[in-house]
C-alpha cells in the first residue's frame, strides 16, 4: 500500500471495507452501517441525510464564535461534536466526556466521508461494497472463494453472494467450479473487471486525497499512525472475544 493509500484508508474508518478496496485481512466479518444508518456515540449525531448535514451546532444554539477560548486559553473547537460535548458538560459536569471527543469525531467523519467519497465510483455504476469486492480480487492477484472475499471485505456471506451475482451479470467477475468439491466456487476478475478497477482507482485515490487536503502530509501521517494503533487494539480485542 502506498503512503497515499494509507492516508486515505485512515480517513475511511467506519465503513465496510477500506479505501479503494485496500481492506486488510483479519477483521470481523460484519456489515457496517451506511452513513444514514451510522451508529451514534452517547448522543453524538452521525447521520448526514438532514439537508446536507444542517449545522447541528447552530441548530442547538451552541455555535462557537471565532476567537472563543477554553478555560485553559486554547482555541475552542467549533465542530458539531464540540457542541454536543459542551451540552453534556452543562447537564452532567460530573462525567468525563473525553472519549466522546475522539469516538464521536471518528464516527461523524466516517459518516460524512462515506457519503461524499464514493462519487467516482457512482460514475462507473459501482457501490463502495461492490468495488471492495473487485478491489480484493485485484490486489490479491489470485482467485478467491466467496468465503475468502467475505473475510477480505468484512462482509456477510449473504451480502457477498448478492453482490457477486450483480458483478457477474455485468461481466466483471467470473467463477470457476472446484474440480474436487462442486460446492466450492473460485472467483476472479474478467478482463473488463480488471480494466474497470485499474481505470477508476487513480481517480478514486485522487478524490480521497482532495478530501484529506485540509491536513498537511505530516498531519495525515500522524493521523494514520494513531488510527492504526487504535484499530490494531480494537481488532485484537474483538479477536480475543471471539476465541
């Protein structure tokens, strides 16, 4: 994975698969909610279907003005989660809202990114989960079974079966039966499928780079590192629970 891909993947945390089909192996095989059905953390909104995410902070009457400062003299944060945190601190000053500062923002960013980042994919008639399947077949460089694809893309078997049917009908994926077990299918990209992936991937990465351009390269690298540490810890914790 290139540095650009790594930074893009870091920004795409809470969704099914990761940026441009570069989903690492070993995560939980579970469907992730869409942007409009994303989970909330202690009352932090993540849905983005409310008229281009109407300024929630303004709606709650808790917008921070430019130049406002916190008690320790630092510039006050003015994002939506900051407004929610201040409200909780007002009604429950006894609570430590520190975790909400991080998890709430991760969820909110993920929901907004999921809604916006797939524009290049939509132009070629693909959903993000469909592209993740194609990307998995392309980056591994060999045939995969439906079960292996489910693990690669953090998807359920039923979801993979449905998407594979659509991609096969479009002539992007082809299947080969196993010579020893007729119940097993081996899947690979067709020539058209590979051309589609190779054609849209640079555009998708460029789009994601533009989305992340608010952060300089150093900040993106630092964010990718921190998110990587958190993800490794969470994945290890989930694997331990499944044992």
